[in-house]
C-alpha cells in the first residue's frame, strides 16, 4: 500500500499534495496518473486539478468543500492507483537558433559552467527532455533531463520580458517561453515554432509527458505571436461607443477554468467582489463579463437605453459630466456619456457592468482578456461594445459600498506552503514590517518594496516548480515578495504565504505606493470567513432579485 501523501493548504481554496520533492520522471508519471484519475471522478466543489513535477494541486470552491474532504478524496485515489503511472507521450523535435540575439545569455551560461558555447549547445541537444508540466505561461513546457553540467541558478530578479520562443535553462531544468513575457531563466536560444495559439485546437503544441529533443537551426525568421483582438458575438446588440479608452480598460468575467494544464491561468476580474455586485445590480449572473477599469477610466457614449452599475474603487464616475453614484443601478438613455474624472483616495480599479453582460467572443471557455495569452485586448477609441439582448431591469437597486483604499491595508494570509525556506528572522520581517506596493504591478503580480527577506542557507535558493493559486506570495532570491494575482499557474520561487482570496479584491482597488501589512489566519479561520462572506453575497443576491 502506498505511503499516505503529505498535503499542505494553499490559502482557503487550494490544497497541495506531494508525491515527492525532486525532478524524477517516474514520480511525475505517477503524479500525472493521479491527476487523470481525479479528473475522471470529480468531487463536488472542485474547480480544477493541476499537476507539476511531483506536486499536485486541487483548487476548490470553499463554499462547497474544504481541505480535509479534498485531502481524503486525493488519498483514496492515490491508494487505488496502479504502479504503472501515466502512459508515455510523443517525441517532438524542436528546432532552436542558439546564441546571438536569439540566445543572449549563452555566453554567460558558458562562462558559469566552464564550457564553450558550442559544448553548451551540444549537451543541450544531446538528450530527450521529458515534459513534466506545462505552466507558468500558456504553452511553457517545464523540461527535465538537462545535462547536470548545464545547471544554473535562477536569476536573482526575473527579466521583465523575453522574446517569443526563447529557449532557457535554470535550476536543472530547461524550457521555452512560447509568447515571451517575464521570467527568471537564462535564455540560450530561440525556436521558430509557435508553441501556443488560443485559436488553434489544441491550443498548445507540447503536452506533459512528451519527450522534447532540441535540434540546432539556422532559421532567421520567427513567426509573430497570435494577434491581440477584441471580437464580438453577432447576436449582441451595440450599446456603447468608446470615445476614449481610458488607461487600461478590459473585458473580464469570473475567470477561465479548466485550462491551467496548458499554462492558461484563471485570469478574470482582479476584484471579484466588485464584479459580482455590479452584475447583480443590473440583473446579470454574478460571473457575467463586464469592464475592468484601471486608474483613468474610459469615456463611453450610449447608443441605446441600458442599465449600468459601477462597483469597486472610486474613480470619479460621472454621467454627462455630473457626478454619478457608485454601487447603484442607473437607467441611461441613448446619447448620454459616461466618464471618469480620476481616482479618489488612492483608488486603483473598478468594474462597470451593463445589463445583459458584455457579449465578446469566448476563448477557451471565457470572455476574460488575457494579454500575455493573446486573448482579447484593451479597449481602443471607436470600439462598439455589445451586450446580450434582453429586457432591461426596472429597479434602481443599490448595495453597500465596498471598502475603499486609504491609510494602511492589512491583508490576511494563510502561512506557507514554503515557509520553511526562510529564516526565522525572514518570517518575522515579513509579518513585522510595513511594505509598499511597487509601481511594478500588473495583472500577473504585485511587487512589494521593503527590507529583503532572508532564506535558510541550508535549503536551495528555489523550489522545484509547484502549482500556484491567486494570492500566493513568491519571494525571488532578491528577497522582495511578489503577490501573484490571476495570471500565473506554476512558479519556482519559494512561497512564504497565501493571501486570503477576498483580500485580493481589496488589494485590487489600490494604487502603487499603498502601505501593506500581513496578518496570519489559519486555514480553518479563512474557510469560515469565506463562507460568512459567501452568505452575505447570497443574501444580497436574493434581496436584489426580489
């Protein structure tokens, strides 16, 4: 009988189960087999099962189930698992242009390893690299089998952007950045193959379990990434013209589930509480698509009568130039103009919902804009927003305002799952100091500034990559934490704590410079608080439906 799996809570809505802590393909095959078995026998409340190298994550609805029930379900499936593991995948030959502009870090890798650039290339392409997991960004394959001589530590601070197709090494692993983007691995080459396209079926070229062989190539042209586009469903009715798009205004819904095994994150509105309330006020389902507005809002001209509501941070909502109320359904007529005069009290984001819900195209099961994943795009001048047709609600409903930014924000966190990677002083510094929200913050993550945290010198500087959930606080080797938001699936930096889900909504309303502190909350306390807030929202839904 297999040894019971160690498990750890990851916030109030996820559980990690460890089949090991190393890069071992046999362990990975067993982990993938377990993930497949769980997917065939879904537990009520489970949103998604995601595997990595040797760690399996179950994300669940805390209003439906809890860590103990999920852990028992995972263990039962583990005990019944045959010894064979998952079936092997395909063999994929991937061409790579090494060095030069395509591989700017090749000289550094060669110098650090004591090898010539030619020998680095030879060793990198001499073996088949098993794909353990696809994650971090869409289509990014985490590959094992790297020659030990090519082992490199991750960068102290992740690079903010990489070219699409960048082939990289770090921490005894190798991988490919299909669409570019940020990352802390060393880039030694670039492939001309497009590993990911959300409009292709399947969207990702490489799957977990495949064997990848890199072959040198001299191709000089690289394909452009899939275009960013915002398409609308034909059945929708044009309701608004965009006169000015605002600073960064996107279509978002409650998120995109079921695609994290491809490296496609949940995404969705950063302020889920504002999304739910704005939708309820205009008679929509809580998860309907709406506009997420960042800092300086758009200017919209109404093309037909509609009902609108704005919730979240106060960004200076106005109708026809006059101040207008937030947290209230407003009936608007054709020709009226909605605008925003600017954020108040350090406000960062708000959600604008229209009756019927925005009818943009669905990609991989959601209307949410995900820029790195090439799904949707920010609004531009001249866009015509469409909503689903239907009768307009007659009530002028309102709801209590959400908490506004200001002063010092305390975020509740569930400790771990990698707290042991930090010194006692590092943990004390994390909870004891006041942090500042950096201007280096976007929908992927919010960087913090403060006294650097210290790591336990007896442990490695990074972990074998594990699944992430919104709210995990990763700490790169430089010691400055990053609160991961809704656009990452897997990461290899140690995570000191996980922000309580509803507190991420509060963080989403803040601007750069916001002062933050952290306060511990147990998994049981977090679950109880999530359920209390769930009951409040259900009561509001019932009240507004009457």
